[in-house]
C-alpha cells in the first residue's frame, strides 16, 4: 500500500500547477509551423532558452515582437535560444504560417495542439516569456519582456527590462533580479485546466484502456517487440509516469510522419484528444475506477504466420550470435527449391531470436537481372523485417517474380545483447495462383559518397530520381542509422509544382517504418522524386557514438546511410496471358 500511495503522490505532482521560478520544466517535443521538430532537452548545450507565448491576432504579441527581437540580437550569439509557443486551440499551422509571413516572424512557432505544454507551464496570457536554465532545466523568470506594454496601452519606452536582466544574470551564474511579473497579453483559453477534479473521474475502463489496446498493445503484448506488456491495469499504473513522458516527447507511439503530408496505412498516431485523455488521467493519479479491464483480453502473439500458412517456408542457415562484439552483415543464400517461376504476393519473416535480429532483407540472387537491377534492389526485392516492420502484402493484382533459376538472397544484421544465442530465422512466401497484372518495382535513392562533418547538428543531403515513365507510387521508406534526424520525400512535377509526399520530422533508427499510402499516388513521366535526409552528429544526439568523427557511408550503425526506398509500378497497357 505504501508503494501505491507513493505512486499516486508522484503522479498527482506531475503537471497539476503552474510553474514557479525554481521549478523544473518537464521535457516536451513539438512541431513548429514549418514542420520542424523541436525537443526542449535537446537544447542542453545552450546557456538559456527563452519561450514567448504567441497567439495569432493578438496585438500585444505583435507589439512585443520588436522588443523580443532586440533582446535576441543581443543574446542569441551568447548561446541563448529563442522560441515562440502557440497553445491557442484555434491557431492551426496554416494560420500561424500566414501570420508569420505577414509580420516577418522568423522564430520557430511551436504548435501546442494538445495544450499540454501550455498547461504544464501555467500559461495564461500571450506575450509572457519563460526563461529556462538548461543546466538544471529550471524556470528562472516568467513575465513580460519589459514594462512597456499592457493590454490596450503602452509606454513610450520601457523603464524595466525584465528579460534582458534575467538573461544577463543567468549567463553570469546568478539569480534573476526579478523572477516573476504578471503577464499582460491576450488570454489563452485552457478549458481542461479547470477540470482537474473531473480528470480524476476519467474512466480507465471506457476511455483509457481502449486507447492503449488499439494504439499500443500491437507491440506491448506478450511476445511482442516492446519491453513490457499491457496485460492489465497494474502494468499500466506502474509505467504511468513513463507513459506521460513518452507522450509529451512524442517517442510513442512509434509513428513519426507529419500528419500535414499524406495519409498512410497502419497509422498508430494518437489524436490530440486521445493524448490529452491519457496525460490528464495520469496526472490525476491514474485511478482504476470501476468497470472491466479491456487490457486483460490482450493476448500473446498467436501465430508465426498471421497471413495464414505460407506456400513456401525457407529456413535461413543457423548462425551462432556471440554474447558481445560486432557481427558483420551476413549474406546467406538459399537454393530455390521451386522448379517453375512464381509470383510473390507477400512474405513474412519470423526471427529465431527477436532479441538479436536487428533486421532482415529478403531478395533474389538472379544473374539474369544483374544488368537491369542494381544489387541492392535485388537484395530487398521482396521486403524485409525490422522492429515495427514486417509483412506488407503487395497491392492486389501485383507482385514480384521469383524465377525458377534464381536463388534466394538474404541480408542478416545481428546485434549481440549480452547472451550467446543461435538464430534460425524463417521466411514464409505467399504466391499468386496466376501471374498478376502488374509487376512491383523498387527504387533506391542513395549515394555512397556520404561524409558528415564532426559535430554537425543538421547535415543534409538530397538524392533525386526521375521517373521516365508514368508510375503509381505505393510506399516510401527513409533509412539512416543512429545519426538520422529527419527525412523528407518531395515530388517535383514536370510543370514545376512541388508536393511533399512524406515528411518525417523526427527520424528514429529504432523504428524502420514503411509508409504505405492510403491512396496510391500516380506520378507522370518526368516527375522527380527528391529524398532529403538530415543527420545529427552532435553531442546533443543521445544515440551518437562519436560526435568528433567525420562519418562516412557504411553498413554498421556507427557509420551512416542515406537511402530512400520507393515501391511503385509502371502504368502500362494490360499484358496478355502469354506475356505474363
């Protein structure tokens, strides 16, 4: 009972009151109006962080921006980062972008669509600034930039320069001379902030558990890839503080596509309402309440073959993975046992040991195709496995040909985890009964001349592919290693129009997601597809093995890749039976 009481006190202490100077600021991640991802604790190398509350149409904000700009010009070169925060429910990205363009706002405007960040800071009015010390992640000042402005009135000149004084003191290692001044801007409405008592009555049974079941239990289940299983309320209660943290930093659910660009199959992202429900319930103490527990029905991974019994099961030769060290990529070949051509409609890969199998690629070793297709496109012809990615049946009426004389070729990447284990991975193949109408193709956008400078926070490179024929695009996948930061696919049409096909503002190497379009996208001949990858080789990247190193292309994760995968088919007249 003591442990339960402590947990409740911990949960209730999270985010339920306005921050005061000296309080610690919880980490968060938000997209800005340009679609760029920002995480507060990423700014650990800065001397101070200044966040001013923004709001479209607020005259106080517009009048405060020149004063903020003057402070920024003085302190930005001394290691201070300046950001704007918009927590207004009615300010969407398009509206904020339009206002930024009209008023020449060149600062990132972070879009707090759930209002959770504004709630935790205790925002009440626009034009209020928050000064945060990254050395301790504590709030050192909150209030206006200076004393010149009030709502509906202003002085000819400021007599008190609160923000400048607070920054000068912080950079000198001293306390701000004034720690708090009442904000004077436009009111920001936080309807949920006055409903704390009601948050304690959020139904775990009817509101919380169904979200976790539908969005999270696909991985958080016995035998799943997640480190713990959501098998009921006790497990959720124990991990409640962590759930709050990963929701605020958008680490979970593992879906990182910008919702402004495209709609994709299997989208695991939470809506703002779902995120608010979970966080508010946790901050209210994660009460069990009445009703059944839907998570007790979450079962273990039931079958190795979720698509049904395969037409062919291939066993990749056993490999003894050592407890420690580095295992070079393996390229085992398996003789094709089929005596005739087959068209593959889907594959499913079952790792022998999920703990050590980082990824598997499944493809073809066909000498007859060597002149037509690069090695990498043959290697991944059928697809692959990695955490968060496995079977993806090809669209109806399409497939990939497996010729009778071609061997099966695999790429195996193992990562030792402290225990020696033998892995025997199996691959299930599913065939079309008759040759399909269309052949699926794979295009890699990649360059091997990669070199990322030491300590570079945002090194970007772009690869372009031009389609010479009309095609239909089905899926996209960005790939980099531990330094990958963001990725984007852009279509440039023959008439010059550009369209973002996929934007991943926060790339995560741990989740190799294939983004399958809900509606396949026709692309006319002459369309260029640009793939841009951004890498973070700085010390602020917690996954970076060595920020002092100039990083080249390489297979292992301490090197890097820039590889964009595109699945498509050509638009062509239907083939006759004999042509198939």
